[in-house]
C-alpha cells in the first residue's frame, strides 16, 4: 500500500509516517516509481509506534525495542540483545514514570483532602 492508504488506515498523517521513517522506525520498500510501498504489517507497526509514543517513550527507545515487539501487549527481547545502553534508556524511562506516578498520587491526595475540607466547611455552614 502507498503512504496515503497507510495514513487512512492508521489515522496517522503522512508527515508523521515520513518522520517515523526518518527515525528508522518504519522501513517501506520503494516502488519502481520511487513511491513508498508498505506491507500489511506496517499497519500494526504504526499502531505500536503510536502506543509507545503515547506512553511517553522516545523514538530512540522505540527504535531499540521495536524489532522485538510481537504485539501490543508483548515484548520478546532476548536477554542477549538487551544492550547496556538500551537497558539504561528503559530504566531511565521507568524511573521517570515512577516519579510521575508518585507526583500524581501526592497531588491526588492533596486535592482530595482539600475538596473534602471545603465540602465539610460548606456543609457545616449550611446547617449553621
């Protein structure tokens, strides 16, 4: 399929598909006319790339793990292929995710306590 069809099927603009190719995430064939030609697997690959980007991974991290993805829920990365650089990238991202979760949990608790205090004050004022 050509880039326009891949764009329609995935909902990803052609400009982004070209960017994914520049980032070495997509590898289309070239037709005799020079047009990009994508196989059916590109639809799945684009979906996985989008999901990984949405989860906060960088294109560098995605490039490192994309060859080992067998589906949206599974990464088959043989231990021998996990380079120290890739492990450090993934660990750094995991640490950032944990820090964000901790920050979000603290903010959630503070907002809940504030809302509870405001509601209690409002309710006691209505009764008084």
